C-alpha cells in the first residue's frame, strides 16, 4: 500500500497507487485506505489489491479510479455483461452472488447501527433471490439522438443497449422489437423515454412512451407490429419526470400478477415491484412481522396498488391504505373489489394528511413502504398514534436508520429486521424492520 505521511494528493493525483480493498460501501464502491484516509473505488471487490489513480479529494475521503486489478479477490468473477463498467444499471456483476448478499447484509447492519445509533441489531438471515439475473419485469429506457438504452455510469449520456442481463426475456424482446420498428418506420417521433413492463399473468408486455411534444401517432400500427406488446400508452412528459398528459392509449395497459391467492393489477405508470418472486418473499416477511390478529386495525402508508394492504386486510378487522398517486389508489380500489376484500379503504393523500384523516381510528399496527427519501415527515405522526407495532419497509438503509432513530426516541424498540435482495447485481438494499412500543 502506498504510504507517505506527508502525501499531497493534488501532486500525486495522476500517479498510480496500489491499494488493498477491505470492504464495500452503500453506493457500491470498494473501500480502501491511503495513510488512514478512506478511498472509494468503483468496481473493486473486498480482497482485491488494485492499482488506482485519485480523481478527486473531498474533506473526509478520496475518490479513486480503477486502473488494474493487481491481485484479484476470491469473490471476484468475470461479469457476464459486456457493458458492465459503462452502463449505470449494475454495480456488482464482478462479485459472486453469495458475496453480494453477504455484503448487503453487512452494509445494512452497519448503516442502521452507525446512523441510527442502534446496537446489536436483531438481524435475521437475508433472503437471496432465486434468480440473480433475468428478474426485472419492469424497466425504463432513455432515447437520445436515436440511441436507445440506459444512462452511462455517473452521467446522463445514453449508451446503446441490446440485451440487458437483468431483464426478463419478454422485456428484452419487446424493447428490441419496439426500438427497431420505430427507428425504421416512425423515427420522427420525439421520444425521450420508454417504460416497459411485463404482465406476469399473461406474459405480455406493456409500453409507456414519453414524448417531448405531440406528433401524429400511429399506435395501432405499432401495437400490431410488436407481438410482445398487449398495450401502449403515450404521454407528453418533461424529461426526467414520471407524470405527464396522456394523449393516446391502445390495448390493455395494465400489469397483472398473482400471489397468495390474490390477483393484483396496476397500470404501467403506477409504481410496482420489479422482482415478482422476491416481492412474494417481501410480502411474507411483512405478514410475519405484523403478526396481525382478526380484531386488529392496520394503516398502510405509501400503499401503491395494494401490494401489502390487501393481503393484510385478509387477516385483520380493518385496513386503510394511503397513497398520493391517484392512479395507484384507483388500482388499489379496483383490486380490493376484484378480490372481494371489503374491509379495506383507500385514501388518495400524501402520508402526512393521510395520518391526520385516520388519527381517530387509532390503528393498532402501522406499515409503511416509502420511497428512497424515507418517511421522516410522518415518523413523529406515526409515533403519536401509539400503534402497538410498526413495520417499516425500506429501499434505502440510510434514511431508514435516520427514521428508526426518531422512533426509538419516541419509545419504540427494534424487535427484528431482515434484508431481502430485490435487486441482484446492484448495491440497492431492501430491508424490513419490526418495531414494538416499549
């Protein structure tokens, strides 16, 4: 390891250094040290000895660029995708899958303990994915200058993608067919983004096409030409935004999946989990942690199309779901009716207002599954209801840890937690935590 107590990193910025990688950070980068100062190195693996150069110096750490693996780690493997390292979609294809799961478990524990101030986290064994590739049933593609693909790592440049190793084969086929047809027949369409999802029930795909402006569309011709598609929706949407004005819909644009005897559907624009098999394990974990009784009432915040609220409602006296997305609430209400679940109500509201509207019902149990920024704005409100149990589902251990710290100050105790690997080959971590009032 390079050693010089008086090292000047501006001077040595372009000089290659040899570093031992000892761990992984949340965000996917390998972690080493130079004279006690942390250096983050993308695409490095714990146990690697690597040659790097320093590309930036921050107040508390350095950022390096991998030049060469001098001595590979025992967990290092050859990534199968030829775009790995350029495409921003994957971070850990160079690490064996069992090691990925192990490191996600370690990172989850370390983050909760460090940021949340929780010691001896009661962490249960993680649940790995049965299929570490071909698991995604929903994906978003970007289009610029007739290049269709994903953003390049660390930028908004679009790199061309043929086959993605994370996608279900139906999505790959639908994407390639749609791209080829539009480029050959309707290349003038001002498309900037395409979302494609697979409906698990019938094996067909749905496309949501985002345009910069309205143009003459021929949606019937597109749908007829792409055999993998069963429906298409066109929207005028600002780049980088998910919502927009619907200008045309043709065919069936709903995604349908089954689990635990329920049939759920959501429009292509509604949030839904991208890993169907792991979603079942997530739901099972939540049901176990909630431990609901027939006389209990449950509040499900950020409920989406009812992924958690509906199976919970089957086991309790009354359930209430809250989500600010009108299409999600519409889907959830339809799903309750389609599955003959009558003891659940859905409210279209942000989580804070939803809490106020249900405060008089005093739910015994609260479940929340917020977006990546977490549920900080509602945590004290949840604690104010004094539910017997809180089950927190999170895709961001940092914001989860922050919110858990608040709940602990409000008298709650973490009883158990678990990592469920929803996103193999990436650094993303899905966790479930059960808290009980002390």
